[in-house]
């Protein structure tokens, strides 16, 4: 069977006898109807029909009307015990479609299913705030010595959340993050990789849902309605950098590009969290250019002749522009906290402990750092050189997860 074998049977120019037989099968629960009332393309079953049998029967009755598109699909009940046992034996997600699963039905997985792809240079691993794209590199694909089973890709991988136990007032209440993917995309993986993903699969439980931005984009073709936490942070960083250039004629940051690894930790471990802290600090205090602070007239040394770090010089710049000491401390505290957290593992031996609260800690830290950058950007924006700037509409909404 090819993927097209999962397409529906169009009901075109059907006789009354055929329509009556189809209606009987719908009533018996052996077939279901997908029509243009369900989807723009009824020839593909995105998921099992969500309409009543009465509505499906009406579709059959109207199938002869001009312009109506009506397709019939066998239900899982009709296919039970009818498929050969060895059909797609080594392709569990292709098998699931053959058993009546919809192409856009989601399966859910532990987050660490992604880790081998991130760590394997044979794959492009493009992390976004709401999902990831995994694709084999051209060099690997064209290498005859590489295993054919590893020449595989999956483009539409999303993040899902179970917030049923989350309590914003309880610091120990965990956020459960999962990976989700459509059966059709999973079924296009090579058999070896389908079986590997299967070992990470978890059951769909109440409260576990795909991120709405990812789901609406992939299932309904909707544009994102807001920024994720990483893109929001980078937006503030880029805007602040641009404001500094407008005032002093030089970039404040070494880079404003998103690092490949800048995203959610793939497992709730101390090692993963420390690596994230290290990368975040490289985007913040280590990213500040001394040359940019020179241009702003900030001294490189204190009154005792000791060299000042970038954060200390940044604080002096704020002081020179009439920001009170209390406000300076509040604004810079999240960035200083990241700096301190980065220095801690460099001077101590730490166990690679697992703690579900790391997921929440990362999200809350991003929120705090972004608030700091918003304040810094706002202060630079108040300079006459940036008076004409207005915040773009697409930043009006942003997600903290």
C-alpha cells in the first residue's frame, strides 16, 4: 500500500442503490463520510469525522448535488481483524493509518526523543519556539556509506503541554512538556526511525494538548498570532541593539542571531539547564561590546583602577542617564542572575540531577530576562534618536511557553 491508499473513495454520480448501501454502512459504523463540510480536501482524512451520523447521511443524500465533494472511508471498527498481520509490521505509524487513523491525528512522545537528532551532525535540527524541523543533511543523504535507514526527515514536529497539575502559586508544580507529530509525517520516517520513535511514545491524557500556535499553523494553515518566549527575547535584544546604534553609531551586541541550540531544554536535567544558562549568558552579558560602551563614554575602570565588566559598565551608563539605583538594580537583576548561575557550575562539581521543575524554571527565567530587556529597550527608546519608533503589531501578543 502507498500513502494514496489511505485516501477516500469519492462518491460521484452514485446511483440511489449505491447511496442507500453507503447509508447503511454509515449507520452500522463501518464507514464514515468526509465531505467539503469537514475539510477543503475531503480526499484526505485528516482525522476521524467529528460530525454526527445524521450529518454524514445528509452528505450522502446530497452527494449528487453540483459541486459537492463526498468521500467514504472505512472506520477502525470495519478494519479490525481485516488487515494482514504483517502489513507494515515494521512501520507502526503507517500501520496506524492503515487501521483507520487520520493523517493529522497526533501521537505524543517524551521530549528526549529529539535528543539524538540534536546531537547527530548528520541532521539539521532547526529549533523554534513551538516545534522543530529535523532533516538529513545533503552530505549524509548523498553518502553511499551511510545507512539508508538513517536518511530520513520529519518536518512538522510540535510541542505539547499538560498543564493540569500546574499551579502558578506553587513553585514545585511541574509543567509537563511533550513532543507531538502527525501520523502521516511519522509514517514517512524510515522503518528503523519509526520504531525508535515508538519507544518514546506516551499516551494521550486529559490536559495534554499541542501548542495552539503550532496546531493552528499545521492543521489549519493559520499564521502565528504571537511570538514565543525565545523570539520575544531576541526581538527585544535586536531592537535594543538598533536603538544603541541610532544613538552612538555602533552596535551594542556582537550578534543578534538565534543560536542553533537556543530553545527548550530537551530533558529536565541539571546538565541541560546549565548548558542553557551558559548559552543565555553568551547572548546577554558576554554579548555586550566594550567598544559600544566606549562610544557611550563609559570608563573601562573604576576609581581603584580595576577593570569593569560589561554589566558594570552598562549600569554606569544607566546611572549617567538618570536611572535611580533601585531601578538599575531591578532592571539588571535577571541578567546578573544568569551571569552568576553560569559561573556557579564552572567552579563546582555538580551531579546531573533530574528535576521536573527545570522546565518551569527555564520558562520563568526567560520571562524575567525578557522583562529586563523590555525595560532597557524602553530606556534607549526614550532618546530623541529613536522617538519615531513604534512597536510592530506582531509583538502585541507573546507566549511564555
